[in-house]
C-alpha cells in the first residue's frame, strides 16, 4: 500500500523539484495532491512520467488522511498551514525557515543526523535546513568525524534560484536588458544582479550579519555539533542554479589532505573532484541537476593550526531542498515505520 502525499507550494521552484524527485526515486505513493495559493488554483504541474496534477487551494484543503506533506510555500504561510496539517495527523517535512530552530522540531540532513528524525512525533514536523547549510554540513560531517572541527569560516556564492522564480526572472530580464541597451529594473534584489554580485542575502540583523549568515551558524550547531563556531559571508551571484562555497575549517587535531580526501570519498552524498589542473574542479553549472555535493580544491591552510580549505558546490534546488526532504521521507517510512493511513 502506498502513501498519500501533499506538496505545499507546488508551483514554486522547490515544489516542482519535490515532484520531480519523488517521481525519479519511485517514492511509494498512491496519491499526490498539489497545493498552492488561491491564485494558482487550477494550474497544472508535472509529476514526472505519471502525468499532471491540478493545483488545489491550500487555504481550504483538509489534510485528514494525508500521510506526509512536503512543504515549501514561504515561512509565513508555513507558520499557518504546517501546524494545521500536523494536527490532522500528517507528518510535515518543512523546507522553510520557520521551524528550524524550535527545540522540539528536528532539523535534519539525511547524510549527517538521520537519527534526529525520531523526534518528529513531538509535533509531527521535521525541518529541512537552509540550502547553503545542507551542502556545507554534508561535506563537513566526514571531516568532523575524523578530527573534530573547532571553527569554520565560509564564503558562499549563491545562485538566484535561492530567491525563487522571481530571482531567476530578474537575472534573465536584466541580462537581456544589458544586451539590448534597455534600462535595468530590480524588484527582487537590492541591487543589479546581472554581471554583478551582491553581498546581502536575507535581512540585516543588529550585529551587522544577515539572517542567511546567522542561519548557517546556528543550523550547523544544531545539526552537526553545538561546539563548532561558524562565521559566514553570503553573496548572491548571477548564476541560475547551484550554490558554491569556499570553506576554511580549523580542527582540534592534525588532519592531512590525504586523510581528508579519503574520508570525503567514502562519505555518502559526496563526490570528490580534485585535480590540480585546468578544469580539475566542479562549478555550479556542472552540479546543476545532480544529487551530490561536489568537493574540490582540498588543501592545507597554513595560516592556522590544523587547518584545511576546500571548495564545494551543489544544486540548491535538489540536495539543498527537494532531495533532502524526500530522503527524510524515505527514512521516515523505512526506519521509523511510519505507516500509510
């Protein structure tokens, strides 16, 4: 007997990727319901080779009988409807930022802390971390197991798809405007994104960091180890899909390049492509559409004791969002015996 799933925010970038990933991985479903806001009701979304789904109204939908919901409608919407679904007996795997730091909601990356899924029963909600955090902790986990990480300094180079369809449209429209000599308009981003980079993602906080940078710090502590110190600089770049990160890690004990490379090669969800030649590394363009986190340019940081530097890239819509959520759902029904209604 298969499961009944709801996709909340089905018309968005991540919602569509949920459907693609479920179909590709042959998740055992009997029924999938596509949900979005009232303005999207009646639209069609593709469910792999299984055909199209007609979008229904999230606001009026009754979640009784739905086993699992994959949710990515934005934090404010999720704050209202994820608890409503959970109360009806549905387990919600929520991709928004709203529940991530609540103490009784597990924050899970499948390759890093799958055991935390067991805590779902407290509220019937499991939080999916921030896309930039996910790819970083997937790469850090095997290294932390090897030598214990003390501190991480990370600079991110995040694609516009992290800001939704509107972000992708703005990059496309501005790029076209440059070539046809038209005025550039920006509504989604604070500055021009075409042929530019913007050192500002999410809102500014009182200490001068942005909320995106704060997320990377506190989420890494919750997922991997509360003792790890993290400082981040998050930058939006004119790339459609795929986030990249330059990671500087300091360890409690010595760790060599060879040890790090061997640990990463054995780690689930990681691919090492690290050749000190032209093209011997992975860029966001090559990671787009792929499931793994790619690690390149592993080397010793000689400015600190027991330091390493590496470059990692991943498809932020897949591993950074949809794939991780589907992996959580798979683990939920496999190891935690969540039965279909």
